[in-house]
C-alpha cells in the first residue's frame, strides 16, 4: 500500500536541512528560495527528488510544500535542523489503484488557475492527489468523496479520483488557484492537459493550467 503525503516545511535563511529520505517527492517553493540537491528553486517553481533531498536555504526564509508518494508504513519524514519547522498536513492511502512494488506510475505536480465565481459541475479524475490552495477559495462537495472548504493560502484537501465531486468558487475579485500532486497511470505521461472527466454538464473551461514537474516512477 502507498500513500500521498503533504508537508509544509518552514525554513529560516542560511539553513542547511538534514537530508530528507523519502521515496518520491515534489518540492514546491511557496515562498523564498533554496538549493535542493544543488538546484536553485525559487518561488512558484518545483523540483522532483528520489530517495534523498539535500536542502540549503539562501538569503531568504523559505516555505516549501512537499508532496510525497511513499509506502503507507513509512515513518513521516520531517525536515530537521536549526531554524526548521516541519508539519505533516495530510496523509491519505491511495485506494483507486493497486500500488505495488516494481510497478510504474506517472507522478505529476501541476496547478490550475480559474477566474471568478464558478462551479465545475459533477466530475472525476483518472488519478488521486493532494491539493493545496494558492489563492482565492474552493469548496468541494461529493456524496462519497471527502468534502472541504478552502479559503486561505495553504489550505489542503484530498481527491480520490474515482469519487465524483463538484468544486465551486465564490470570489469574484481574486482568481482561484491551487497546486496538486497527483498519481496517474503511466499512459498519462504523454497527455499535457488537465485530465478531469465530466459526468454532468459541459466540460469546465479553466483559465490556465501549468505543469511544474513530472516523473514516471517505479515503486520499490
């Protein structure tokens, strides 16, 4: 069994974090900048790391949202070091797929931006993932799926792709945006778009979609 996890790591400037050991992870820079495995990562960018991540902050404090794909039995991999505060915000076992060792999957970190008040209508996704709000608001409803009300940057929620949901935004002034770490069948590696599938109503047009990082991974 495998789970998706979300950590929020708050790092002071000039800090060297103890190596983080986790099987597959995306590191999204919400604020600030840092070097991750020798690569400079600035605000609103992300990198993928397998097995170990070495993080060193630069002249600014940093807030990193860490999206992990790990064995469900794995101990939480908190970031550690002087000037480091690490919180595991969410952990969910993926139920829609039989994730087993030695199988390949497509792991992707992307974002969706939408303008103004709107509703998606009933839809599902071909993969499961944890989302984290960047701006605006998003309210998720479903008869089987987890429900949530997300109104502040950093609010998070989980969507099991097989459970249909309706997502609604109410704000007219601030566009809604969120970043998500999603696990998908490997054939989706060749599809560069939002893969949502509409059940009721016409497909919802989004203002923009962005892929930060992607990787075909082999579970071990």
